[in-house]
């Protein structure tokens, strides 16, 4: 047997000529999926992987900044922290201590539409993690003292993230407020510190009881376990939890932008000028979003990409040129395509942006080549295969697909969405979505420290 079973189809694809606009993609590795739903509404995804004696437990709650209301912001992010506090049967601070004692990893993150909690531990500790997870879902201690502690932590995090990191304030606060027309996506993911300070304890209790419930969660286990045993453990620890209220499954809607927006801001921490250019685009896993995702790969992914060769290598106007949909936070409703252009030494942002727009204009007028599409799809295939060795990556993807994209079983065929895309598709979406009149531009320039 070949030592490189996954690499051979990839090499074949890279060396094959493009036919009819795009070469066929090699077969995708299968990721096993077994699913069931508990009577309380908890959706469960199991994926066996016995390649290493580890297991990842990944929980997705469909709650984020977009679920907050004016005057009560920052709750979702605060609960990302609160969930590591004490619960009825686990003392304050013990959760992370227990996971760390296994030699495992634990973390969480908040986005607009969801909050994720994940642990990777030796597989013999699976039941312990399920106990900890179910216990804090059922019995989190929400007291004034605990809230005050976490509010202080969040305020310090905001200071560190926004006041002590280059470009961060613009990316996290200034730009979203302009790029998104919907308040739900436009307001700060961290929320208002005033809102957090003024909210009574009961407001946090109500928020928790509404969103941190089994029927608003997806639980994924990926790694070294036996499905029958895992199912019994899940039923034992989660089966007695009560369902919460039924919640709507809608996303914010964005108004159509009709005129370009330009702003220049000073950042005393910025080491070099950076241009951020963004565009409204459709939600992930829609046909046009898929085409834009592939186009972004053609334009800025790797040494052979258009913007890399033009802006970095040939004209030497930029030290970095990146285009990415869903930056800096993924949204599962209307999304953003963001270009980040870091100027090289002695380059003016106006010149860098002019070269960027000229290249986009060429794409809008002339499109891209079949060979570029083939290379881009091969890059995406390689990235996909490279990450399948991680139980955490697979758990994240399975949780995302189960919660937002119609089912975890669709993940194995994920890259098939790029198979039928043609140069005409990419040219069309470039013309439709990436025009200068529908852009938001922030020039971030170094400023004087106060």
C-alpha cells in the first residue's frame, strides 16, 4: 500500500489539464457520522476516529451577539466566561483545573450567531468531560459575586484586545458599525460595559434559561470512543435536562448598500498602514457565497494567487494581501468579504488600493482562467485533507454543519460545492458584489501615542 494514499489523488488533480473550465476534484475522505436527538431536543453527532487515544467534545449553542437586544449587550460573550465558573456540583475554578489535570485542552469562543465550547482530552476521560458539560448546562451558578468577577475579566479583555493590539479597535468596533446595516451584527461582540454593569442578576438568569438549554445546543464527540457506550453516557448525563422555550431560527437582514464609504483612522499601535476593504455578500453555503469563496482563493491564497503576485511580488506595494469571506467573525446570515492590504515600506495606501481596484476591475471584465480555478480548488482540497487529522477541527465542522448547514453528514462532501463553478460564475459574482460603489474602506494609519 502507498505511504501517501491521500496525497496521490491531489497530485493527479494538480497535474491534470483543466477540462471544460474545471478538472474534476479527487474523491474526498469520508468522515463517519452517527446522529440522534434526545427527547429534550439535544442534537448529538458522533464521529469515531481511533487514530489516536484522544477525544474532542464540542458543544454549539445557537446564541451570540445577534441574539442580544439594545440596552442588554455583551451577555453572550460574558457567558462564554461564566460557563467556566462554578456550578452546583463543581466548585469555582475547578472546571479548567480538572481538564488541565488530564493533560487536555479547553477553550471557547463567541460569534454573532453562536457560542462554542470545546475540550480535547485523553479518551478515557470522556465521561468526566460529559459530566462537566451537562452539569454546567443544568446547574450554572449565576450569582452577583460570580457575575462581578467575570465582568471584571471581560472589561480587562476588552482593554487588552482593543487598546493594546494593533488594528484591533477598528476591526472589532469601528468597521462592523459601518459595514453592517443591521444592529444585531453591527454592535460590538463584547457589548457595552455600561450595559453589563447596569443589568440585574435576573437578566442574566433569564438569558441563560432561554439560550443555554438542550434544544438550543448541538453536542459533537469526535475521536477514540465506542458509539454505543458514548450514547449511553450522553443519555445518562444529559437525558434528565429540561428543554427550554422554542426559539426562532432567523438571521438579521442587511440593507443594500448603494454608495461607497471611506474612512481614515489613526492607530497609535499600528506598525504600518493597512487598508481594509469590505463588501456585503450572501450567507455561507449559498451558491454565490461559494463562488466568492473560490474567487478569494484565486486572488489571494498562496504564492501563485493574483494579488500576491501583483501587489507583493511584482509591484512590491504590499507585504500582505488577503481576501477572506466571514472575517473577522463568521456570520450565518448575510456575510462580508474582507480584503486586508498591509502596505510595504514607503508605499502610500492610495497607491496600494488603486492597484487592488485595477486588478478587481480586470476580474470583473475578463474573469479568471480555468487553470486558476483548478489550482484554487486543489488548494482548498489540500487544506481540507490536512486538517482532517485533528479531532477538534472535525468536531467544529460537524457541529457547524449540524447546527447551520443542514446536517453533519454533509460535511464529508463539503468541497463538492466548488466542483461545478466555472470562470463565468466567478466573473459574475465579482461584477455583482465586488464593485467600488458597494464597498466600505478603512485606511488605518499609524498615529501619535497619547
